[in-house]
C-alpha cells in the first residue's frame, strides 16, 4: 500500500476516494498551477471545486475558452485577458498537465464509484503536486561543449470527498447558562445539579 502525502486531510476514508500518478512527464510548475486552480487555494479562498465543475473548467481550458492563472511560477508567462476572472493578469493553457489531471480525476471518480459514493456529490478535497527526479539528457552546444537537458516530471495525488451534510448545532439550555463562567464556577454548578 502506497502512503499518500495528503492522507491526513482525508478524515473520513469511507467518504473519500484517491488517485495518484507518479513520474508524470509534464512540467511540475504547470501542474502545480493547474492543481492550485482546481483546489482554489489561491486568494486564500480554499473553495473546493465540485468534480462536475472541474471537468467543465478543464475542457474549457483545453478549448482555450478559459485560462489557468499562473501566480507562483509566473516568470516569463504572458498576460491573458481571461485571467481577469481569477483576479490575475498572467495565465496559460497547459494542455499536457490538463490531460494528466483529467485522467487522474476520472480514475479517482471510478474509485469513488467502486466504493458506492455518489459521484454527483464529489468535491476536490486536495491535490498534492510534488517534483519527481529530473530526467537527464544532454544537448550539444558550440565549441564542443555539452549542457544538461533535463525534464521536470511530477508526482500528483488527488483526494475526492463526498460533500458533508450540514447538521445544525443543538441549543442546550445547560450550555448557554454556563457561558461566561470560569472553570471553578462551572464545576460547582455541575456538582449542585448532580446533588439535586
């Protein structure tokens, strides 16, 4: 069994499904930006995207109708007017990274289906993108020199979760009457209530 880096975020294993890809031959920096766009981790919102909305967003990115905003690895990335939607200025349409993410999302969805989790309620709980070892090649330069020509593959982990049903907080008369009291006063009230 492989250990997932994001396993700590999966609090309820029966309601979550996972998928992972290792040594994926797509750029780490592009994949990180795609994952950030899907998990909504930018702008401090942490708004989890529903799986159905993620599919439509990624298909729009493939068709160049919507953009992936590039925020962290944005050096040399051109400006795109589509990035205004995300309050950003720079963006790209990384097709290879989108292709790999779509495959992993489909795999995690079928894993959820095998666990009898309703696919319509799935949200993207977490995506972890890590650098894999660089693939080393060489390129030949002028005057007989040789320079490295490295690839930057990635490891990707996806955790999908079923949306939690919100339960309203119970309004206890006892807990509200103890509000504003220190520990000693609360303990004394409990002892008196037990005696009565």
